[in-house]
C-alpha cells in the first residue's frame, strides 16, 4: 500500500518569504535538486530495494490512472525550476519501463536545467539514442557486481552483467557521458568485488561510485553489521592504486570524490550511514503518484496530485511547495539509531533513490 500522504489545501495563500535569496528550509538548506519517480514498477527485484518476498507476483502496483502523466510532471517541474531547482533526476522503480520516457525528457529539456536519469541498465542500450536526442544530459547505472552469480543474487533476476555493460557502452557512445556507475556495497554479499569494480572502470572516463547499504524503506531487513563504511572502501582501493581527495563539484553534492594519483580518473563514495551529509541535503522528491517528500527516509508525503487535478493555479501550487520546503527539518541520517531504523518508511522503489 502507498504510504501516508498529507493533503495540501489548495486555497490561495500569501506568498512564502524568500528573503531575496534561494528558498531555504529550517536549517538553511537551499532546494537545488528534484528527483522524480516516474514509475513504481521494476523488472529487477534487488534485495535492498524490492525484495521478491514483498514485491511478489501478487503485489499491487499503482494503476495507470493514479500516476502522474508526463504533462503533469512537466508542469510541476516548471514550478520547481521557478523555485530554484537546478537539476532534475528521473528515477523509479526502473524509469525505463515507463513507455515513451523520451517524451517526458523532451518536455523537461525545455526548462534549461540539467536532466539526468538513474537506471538498472537493462533497457538502456535500446533507449539511449532516443533519450539523448530528447535532451537527457547524463545517466547513472546501478551495477552491484561483475560476478554473474553475485549480480543475479543481488538483483534476483535472470539478467546478465554483459547486457548492463552494453547499456553503459551504448549510452557513452551516444554522448551520455561520463556515465556514473553505482554499486551498493553489502558486507558478505558483494564487498569482495570492490577492487574488481574499481579496476573495471579505471581509465574509462566513467565514474565508479560505492554506496553504503542503507535502511531505506522497511522491506530490506537492514542491519548495521551489513554496512561497509566508505572509509574501508577507500582503504581497499588505495592499497592497490593510491587515491587523493578532490573538491565537490557543487555545494550539497552527495558523493565524496577521490581521484587516482596516477591520473586514471576518479571514484566517489556515498556515506549516508557513517558520514551523514544531512547538513547539506538539497533534494526534494516527487513520487510516482504526485506526493512530495522532503527526505529519502520519510514516513509521509504531501499530496500535489490533488492540487493538479483540482484546478489549482501554478502560483498556488508554487506557494504550497515553497511552504513545505520552508518547514523542512529532516536529518534522518544524523539521528539514525537502532530504533529509528525500524520505523515504517517510504519504500525506495516508490520514491526513487
């Protein structure tokens, strides 16, 4: 079942106070990135996101009438850009299972902001050309291992690693580069592949990123003992190829960047568990059916679809979104404990990563 959603009243309200600068929340964080989940469906059943015992053949996904149309998404995206958003990332579920996704990309490309997409890569080779032509700037591909058995154990789908790599190659050839490759590292499952993954993408121009296994949602049976700290990842790789820290590309960038001392490119680590970056988090999330979430670990959202389909004007929607952000005080990763990790949270397949 979808999570709790808080209605937003569509009545005209006074415009939020901006103070002449970027829209800021209660901790002074500006809203810069918007992540849009275009579908709650996926053709994989990754154990840390959509475990098959929960998302089985009987699982009820959202009906087509419940999800936002491309036109509705584009309308909201324009409002978000007006509020200061500089980058839009399309997510899912698996976004490429949404038919004709390049049409949405073309609509969003008119906004003149960075448009990116995160995918499992299974359908990327077929769609990369259309996505690039529509205006997609860059793509991130999830790939948790190069070992066939480990890869399939983690995604619980009969899909070969070679097909994901083909998708990466095609995307790069189409100009969606540098491709970022995300590996969720889980101790005892795929952490033995850390160095092999680094080796595979060294010198290719692509950026390998290692993500700490997180307690997103309530279905993945998360335990702290399963987390491989980013510091350990850096140590393992630097023992083979020395690494040097480098500055972030922009304030609030999620990944901590490191470059190979021999000039063979860079890697990134995302340390939400051991080195929380809540203090600089600048991301808002829009779910498949039009609910607004201010944190990846949220327990409830704010209903924008009712405003869209209830006749609200853009100005009213803009003011309501601004008010939600200005009330934002989320910092889950900074206050995570054994107790908070057990709270009923939004599933990542519903809100996107």
